[in-house]
């Protein structure tokens, strides 16, 4: 009689434990979903503001250059671009000195690049600030990185360019937080400390350094288009999933998106911006 009673008590407890386990599991699942929704939701970005832009519609304009020429059958906007390729000079480049240096605590510099050939470590672009330069570098394996001087080591990302394809590169500079980020095809691929000061004074495209710490070489053949300078509204919102993907080399191959064209082309005053 007692054995039967114990059996009934034990069997009576099992449904209660099972129900508790199911409820606990559902609660954990709900919490995970809420956390993922929060982490995967991109942070809002400010309205886009463009202070300078160049699409090379009618030539190289006011850009200074060595071993560079205008191309009217390749581009990402108007099917026009600038080609930088070594022919005569050791350091082929394009450069543009801003008539009015750009003063803003947060600056985004964006350009599209199509790399046709590379033999070693080269510079792709460089930004001149009063306290130094910020230079985008690519090595012979096409990994993108950032360097702050000819004899400074390069900080490389896990992402690399594809030969023969137009790809977007963005440099985000936040002088108020001493922060710098490198973006590739709308994805943040590198974040580092940079204690520099504004304003942005000059933009360089192509080979700005030769030899130095990384034994920099001449850029062999490269196309540039759609150069823009503006506020963080140019950046794509980043999610936790984006940040996870970028830590795995070769996993993220998001294609470049074409920029919106602002007409007419002019240098705008960021001092009048609502986001500085």
C-alpha cells in the first residue's frame, strides 16, 4: 500500500517539473530574442551632409597630379573617373587642396577605388590634418589598413580589396573622441585611436609614400571616382551581426553601393552644419 502511494506522489511531481522546464526554456528563448533584436538593430544616423564632392565628370579639374589621367569609359556614377598608374614618376598621385579647410569634430571621407594591379605595399589615399596624416594602405595580399606616418607600422584589417572591381572605402575621423574608423563597402573593418586635430586640409589619392617602414612601392594601376567629404550621415548603420562578420576573414563580401549625386558640385561650409 505504501509503495503504491509513493508511486502516485512521484508521478504527480513529474508534470509539475516538466511544466516548469518548458516555461523556463520559453523565458530564456524570449530573453535571447529580445537581446538579439536590440543588438542587431542599427543605431540611427544623422541626415547626410556633403561638404565636398568630385566625380570627374569633365576631367581632373583643379586636382594636382603626376602620372594620372582622366578616363571617360569607367566609373561608378557618370562612367568617368581618374586613373593613377606609374609611367614616368616614382610616386603617381592625385591631390586636392581644399580652398576652405573643413572644420568639424566628425568628418567622413569617402572614395571609390578599382585596383587593377599591385606588386607590394602601396598607399591608396591620404588625408592631411595639422597634426599629421591619415593614410589608407593596402599590402600585396590586398588587405586594407591604416598608417599615420612613413615610418609608422600599419594597422591592418581582416578585409581586402578585389582586383578589377569598384569598391567603397570610407575614413571616419572623430577628433572630439580621438577616434578613427576605416570602412570597406559600408562595413566598419578597423577602429583605432587617433589624437589628431581638425581641420582637414588636403586629400591625396595614389602613392604618397615610397620606401619607409613598410617598404612602400609605386601604385601600378588604379582608378578613383566619387570622392566625397561629409558628416557621419555618409556611413551605413552598423549592427552586432556586422561586427561579428568582419572578424572572420573572407566571410563578408558585401558589394559597394553607388553614392547619391548632389548637384551642383561645390565645397559646402561644415561650420553651417547642424552636426559638427
